C-alpha cells in the first residue's frame, strides 16, 4: 500500500512541475480576504459627525456621489473601484479601518453558484437526524476526509486501487494517466463543492483519484457473483459492510463529482467489455435506481443520479394549482371507505387515486434506506431546478402515517415493507421532511380527489355496514334474519294476504313456523358458537374430538329445540307431516331410536341434509381439484372431508334456503301481475344474484380461517364464488316447492327424491365445468380435472 501511495505522490509532483507552481493554481481565496489594509490618513467624515447632544447628521453623501479626501484619494478610490463598490462611505478612525476590512471581503458574485452540487447539510435540517448525513464506514470527497472513525477504510481504498492497477484492464490503467486525467478536472471538481476546499493541488487530486477508483472498483466487484468474489475482500466477506457502503455512497456530504467517476470508468473499461455504461453498472449495485435515460451527462454525482432516475421514470404531472389540504391518515381513510392497492413498482412516486382506490407502489423502509430518504429530501432543497417531487412524496407518507395503526394498515395492504417496529417506522415518517420547504406539490390533484371522496357520507356508511354487520357470515346472517323478520311483520291490505300474515312467509302454518324458527336459530346459534371460537382463536388447540363436538353443537339443536318446544301450528300434525322434519331430518339419521318405533320417521330424509351431505361427500373434491382449496385442521374425515364440515354446512344451508324462500316468495307476489316471461326473467335474475352473494360472503368469511387455504385467494373470491353459487342456483327454487302450495303436502319419500334430484343436477353442472373449463388456478392435482371419471373415484381423492 505504501508503494502505491509513494508512486501516486511522484505522479502528482510530476504533474505539478509541468504546470508550474502548485499554489499559483489555487483560485483567489481566503488569503486575499484577510490581508491587512494600507494605512489611510485621517479624513473628513463622509457620513457626518455624531454630536453628544444627538444633533442631526449633516454633509450626507448621496448615493452615486464620491467625496474622497485629497490625501489618500487615489488609494481609496482604487480600493473601492477594485471591489466594484462605488457607493460605500468610509468613516474616520476605527470605523474607517473596519470599512476597509469589509471592502476586502466583499464578493461580486453570488456565494453559491449554479455549478455547486455537493453541500454540507445545514444544522436546521440535520437536527432531526444527525447520523443520517454522516458516513459510518467510508469517506468520499473532502468534507469527511481524515475523520478518525473512517481511517480503517483508507487502507481498503488503496488496496482496491492496487487491485485495479494489477488487473490493468486497459493501457490507460496507470497512476500517471489517472493523475493527468483527474488533474485536468481539478477546477471543475472544486466548483462542485459549495465550500472552499483548503487542500492543495497534490492532496486534492490524490483524494479524487483514490476515492474515484475505489467507487469504480467497488461497483465492478459488486456486479460479480458470490463465487467470483475474493474471499479475502473485507467488503464482500462481511454481510453488513456492503449495504453500509452503498448507504454512505449516497450521502449528500459524501459525494464525488460525476465527471471524475465517468472519466475513471471509461479509462478502465476494456474495449471488449459489453457490460454497458456506468449507469448500467450502478443499477446493479443500487437496485432502487432504475434509469430511464442512459445518458450520464445530466448527472452531477451518485445521489443526483438516484434523484434523476426517480424523477425521470415518474409519470405524475405537475398540477396547475398549488393549493392543497392535507389528507387523513391511512386508518382514517380506510374508515372513510378508501381502499389501498399496491401500484406498479417501477417508480415509487407514481401515486394515483381512482374510484375510491389509492394506488401506491410498495416502499421498503430498512435501516440502510432511511438515510437515503433524508439525503434526497435535503438535496432537493439545494437543487436549482426546484423540482421537489421526492419531498412531495415524503409529505404524502407523513400525512398517511400518524401512528402505528396507520403503519399496520399500509403494511397489511402491502404498501410498506418493513422489518422494524411499527412505532419506530411511524416516528421516522412523522419527522421525515421536517423544516424543509417546497413548491409545486406533486400530489395536489390526488389530495383534492381523496378529500372529495371522504366528504361523501355514503362511503363511510358502507364501510361501517361492512365492518360491523358483514365481516363474517355469522353476523351477516343475523342482519339478514332481522331484515326478513321485520319484513315478515308487514301487513297487506288484501284479506287473503292477511290470513297469510305477510308477503314474506308461507301460507302453510307448519311451514311458516318452521321458517321463522330456522331464521332465528341459525344466526343466533352460529354467532354464539363461532363468535367465541374464532375471535379468541380457540380452534388453534382443538383436537379431532373437539372439532366434531363443535359441529354437533351447531347442528343438533336445530332438531332438539322444535322437538322440545312444539309450535302451535305443529301440535295438530303428526311428526312426519311437520315442515321442520321434512326440512331437517338429520337428527333421525344419527339418532333413529329417539322417536320410538315410528318407522316412517326413522326412514325420513331431510332435504337439506341429503343435499348438504352429497355436497360435502362428493362436491368438496371439486374444490380441491378445480379451485385449489384444502383443509389443514385436525379432524376425523369421511372420504377425505372433515366430519365437522358436514355438520356446519347443515346449519348454514338451513339459513341460506329459508332466506331464499322468503325473498323469492316476496318477489313472486310483487310481480304476480307481470307477464309470465317477465316474471321468469326477474325470478331467475334474483336467484343468480342471491346465490352469488351468499357464495361470495361465505368464501370471504372462511378465507380468514387459517386452516382453509387457497392457491389463489383473489380467484377464489371471484370465480370460485361463482363455482360455489352453482349449488344454490339449483337448490333455491327446488327447495321452495316443499309444502308451498296449499293442500299439496309432501311425504318423506317425495322430499328425499327431490333432494337427490337437485344434488344430481348440481353434480352434472360441476363436472361439466371440470371437463370443459378445468381448474381456475394451477393446482398440484390439476391433471385430475382432465382425466376420465369423477374426482371422488379411487385414485382421484386429494390427500391434502
């Protein structure tokens, strides 16, 4: 390493001697500013004399006039004119000397020129995160050069330079060529820094060469695979070092002029190198840089390159109006009905709002990216282009996140990718753009649309309705049951309708009593049962027996309650003629001896239990092979289907079909005077809509159960719900016919045959889907969907 440094010093001396005295190359600077002024004799005060009694001043010199004394006139005039100052008056004595000192320090040009691109961060901007602007591992450029805590990497820089020289990829890979090339850029490099750099020519050029070669060599090494890396390299043999260097290279105070990097890159690039430009090399090492323009002339340094890449690929247009009001936080927006969606990840600045959906690309906030965010914002404060797009993005994040709850909302939606705690991220985003100023807010139009959406009360009401009453099928059932019961109390004016009690309920007293019972029982019992098991996650410790008991507790009371509390309408009927028996004979199948030796009852088949039993035993396998669904909770199984699902399905199907009965009956009576074809179309449309609604609602609710999994959740919600709706499209109109017409009492065999007929029709439709449409998602058993035979036959059962 010492040999490399000695050789570099020799080349610098040669280069300096060829150019003359090194000090002559320095720009006029501080030495001139603090030069002692020449002695000037006393002169008549030009601004008047102040008297002890505060008399008014006299002999004032008007702007543009001159009033030099005879003695020293030429010298004073020369001093004033040499500094471009003609209107400055000089007072006697000490005041005159002070005036000369000020004149010597005056600058005719602005202290910060447009060429400056590398700045020190002002104290007011760094007080919210001092460490975000100071390198932790390596110094680049003059601002932190010589820092004691960064000395360890100085040897690594020289080792990288030594490695580059030994590799000698081109004829120009020599210290002499590097020094000559970078030395010719010295004046430009000095002008890139907002401060006067007190390094002499030799020290300044040496720093540019060593730092620039390190960056180029680091980028080339980083583009290699892990197998190609030098195992002795301290940068790539340490897991954390590489990312820390990437962070340090993007700090505003730790930058090197782009022309130095571009020059060294071209000098060390082999002629047969097809790896691309310097931008291509940077893109690999800095994955958050995606350059839309490969021309490097516009960049000033690495941080500016990152900013230009973000702005260049941003499709947002600057709004015409600069007025905007802050938007609510993420939690408040969610409560107001705004939905969040992950946007295209090509550029994080592309944020849009349309139809109540706020689309934001995913942003990763890690320890190494936080300083980069802050430095980008501060750099925009100095950028003469006044393009504050990233500052606008920081304002957006600050408005969206006020607490850890807001972070949780954005994390669940996939917008925030974080590893730190939610509280830590909320604190970081809340102070991200403090004390910065900006013009032309990029998201003014988006804010206007979001605020306008939030002002509509209906959007908030929809969220409340969905959150409080339709979160899962159990609460939804309770709401629907309450609405139907309220509708059942509506009296009609006609005498026949009055005898029927309402337009919603069946004319047959036994059927009417059975429907009201099922309407009240199912949502109440399932809410009581699953409202405890699911929220408190009791299912996580359930055994096979406990899952079976859960199903029994849900289904068995549907028989026990009407058995123990006989309704007035059923007290005059035999067991086999009661509607609830025809609708729910599950108890007789499981406990045939309960009602004594009544053979008619022991042979009874419940329409619902036959239909749901066939559905669970056979059709569940379509969910495995066509929809990519699977059960993973511990349970005893029948034909690879958990016993618990047989029982829970029975309880749910009772409610679904009774709700369908009441709504279909209401529609039929409302359109009784319509033409037959019109009535048929309206009724068919209602059945299709109600079937899909119930299927979608149950799919949405059961997806929150961790032991019921889908290959593709989104496809399951949309297409999978349509597949499931086939069950109800067939069963709803057929189930309504039981005991619906006055005087037409169905016996138990007829009920059983009708249920089996509905089940057979559903089976045919599902299998036609399997044969002609196939699975909606790729599944491990997708081949089963095109093989001959039904999926529940031997060799086709899904073991997942």
